[in-house]
C-alpha cells in the first residue's frame, strides 16, 4: 500500500491537475486505486526521472485501452469472409 504522505501528495497534486484540466474545458473522473507496491516501484524505476507520477497512470490507461482494442480487432479476424479487401495504403494522387 502507499503510505499516507504519498496519498496526501497525490491527492493535492490531483486536485491541482483537475482544476487546471477543468478550466481548459475537460472533464475528469476521480477514483481510488489499490496497486501492488512492487509493481509501482518498478514503474517508477522505468519512468523518465522528470516524468510526473500522474503521467505514469495515464500512460498505463492508454496502453491498456490500446492493447484491448487490438485484441478485439484480432478476434474479429475471419468473421466477415465476404468483405472486400480494404486497401492498406492510400493511393498516390494522379498527376493531371
């Protein structure tokens, strides 16, 4: 578990971030998570020294969404055999 000082730091930091983000017209969901200490320490070791701790969680969420989307896309493979082949690259514009 994260100690109380760390929780207070994250709480006050998150409030500042939320205030800034909300002023920019965004919306935010706030939640409490329980994470494994060893996993969190490993993430901190692998992160850039100047990387904000909130950015670590944001990147983790983005990575999770990207991986799950790829899994869903892969699971669709072969489900529409009559679908026309989709071009993989844009065609070069014709020089007229």
